């Protein structure tokens, strides 16, 4: 069989193996860049706008350890980490645009320096927050997160070294590895969103739970899979024959379609809600209650909640996650009794939510109240049988 017969058609001409691979790689990378821009933009809007409104309690909706009153160093590192995440996302996307590299080489070089340094700082800040503030992940997941941070720093150093040596082929490869590693934020959100869409309906997966076998696989897969794909791409470029390159191109097309689906679901369930929350001008009930707790105690805050909900049900934000975020802020501040009362209030307002009962169970568990912790975790599990966290916590509490 001649080589030409093995070539797929592209328009009216046969496309070569190199051409097919190049087109597929550009499509995959283009979808990733679009996802990064959506993620970076929604992140910047959410954290920036909530900070401007003084609604720092909202950060606890997405961070296991958000803004903590009194922790000046930790809060500064957290703000730096968020800012670095946005900057590295946008600068990384711009760094690999061929037109910028060709037409503005000076901008490309300076943007590359910003990208590498920011990625290194992002990793350091993330490791600080993990070791100092802690994480709800299990030990295996924490190791995966630490490994990601170390790999980011290694790739940043190697990309910088290769640039200094003017070995631009190696520099580009290390920079691409670095970009995929820092893009793990979009990979994990797309993966969790897609898995949730497929499995949650069958009651086999709860995306709100951190621990679990699926979540552990995703923690490692968010960077191991993209790195493996990149290394296969490099290998097929330099050592693979036409059949290998066509196969690699076909694989990239499949991965691109999966990414389109994952980013689409993540946009609908995470990024767009974040944007809506960023532009939501309704004052948060959590902010009002937090001030009342400081001045008059938690029972005064409960009375205020009922009074405001009766007269301002539309003009204030009474969403479930508002009280949940406030409860966790109080829990982290060691105000356990107040946290329990706020979580109780949330279960009264949203009794059909398994998450409200799970949060109350966690507060009782932290307080050493084993019977109430077990009762609330069981209640959460009855509402949401896919709540893996409740299963794990009941196991730790010795409950069957």
C-alpha cells in the first residue's frame, strides 16, 4: 500500500502525519487556553468583587480555609496565592500564542519571566497553606498535592535554566510542562464536573465531598494525565512514524472533545455561578450575622436572621452556602458553639440538603460530641447516599 493511501483527507488534499498531529495539538491546546481564560476571569471576578464588597466570608464557599480573622500572615499568603493563580493563568495562556512570540519577542520574553517566577511563587504559597493551615484531603491526596507543587518548582527552574543556556528547544518543552502543571486547576474542575455529570445521577458520586477513591484518582490525574499526553506528543514528533503520529492526532482529538465537555460542564456549574456571585449586589446575610455575633452573641444573630428573612427575603442573599461559609469561619476561629448554632440554623432553613447536616455533624465532631455527630452524619447520608465524607466520618466515629 502506498503511503498516500494511508493519509486522511483534509479538504481536497491529503494531510500528512505531521500536519494531522499539528492540527490536533493546536485544537487541544486552544481548548485548554479558552478554559484557562474562563477560569482565570471568573476567579478574578469572584475574589476581587467579594473583597471589594467586604464579603470575605464568601471565600469559604470555595476554599477549605478561607479568610481567617487574626491570621495576618496566612491571609496575606492566601491573597498572594489567588492573585498568582490568576496571573499565571493569563500570562501562561499568552506565552504560547505564536503570533505574540513572532511579532513581539520582547513582550514574549518578559511575559515568560513573569510566568515562571509567578508559577514558582504560586507553588510555594500553596505548600505553605497546605502545611500551615491544613487541608480536608486525606494523606494520599495531600502527597499528590505536594508532588504537584514540587513538580511546578522543578519545571520552573528547568525552564529558566534552559532559557539562560539558550537551548530554546528544551526551554519550550519545560515551559509546556510547567504550563500543563499550573493548568491542573482547570483540569481538576473539568474532570470533577464531568465525572459528577456521569455518576452523580446514579448516586455513585458526590462532587461536594473531598475524600474518596474517585477524588484521589482525580488529584493525581489532574497533572499526571496531561504530562503523559505531552510526553507522548514529544515522542511521536521525534521518533514515531506516520502511523504513530496519526494515532497520536486521533487521541488528541478524543481528548479535546472530552475537554470541551468537561470545561462546558464546569462553566455551567462552577465558573458562571462564580461570575453571578461576583456581580450579585445583594448584601450577604453572613456579613450581617458575623457583626452581630461579635457584638451581641450568636442567639442575637439567630433572631436577626429570622427578622431579616421575614422582611428582606429577596434583597438579601440568604442562600444555603452563606450560612455554611459563616459556620466554617466560626469553626476555624475556634468558636465551636457559635458554629454549631449557625449550622443548626442552616439545617432549619434547608432541611432537604445533605450538606447542611454534614456540616453540623462536623461541628459536633470537632466539639467532641460523638452522639450528635453520628446522628447528623447519618441524617446527611440518608438524604444523600453518595456522601462519601459522611461514610468516612461515621467510620472514624466507630458507627456502623
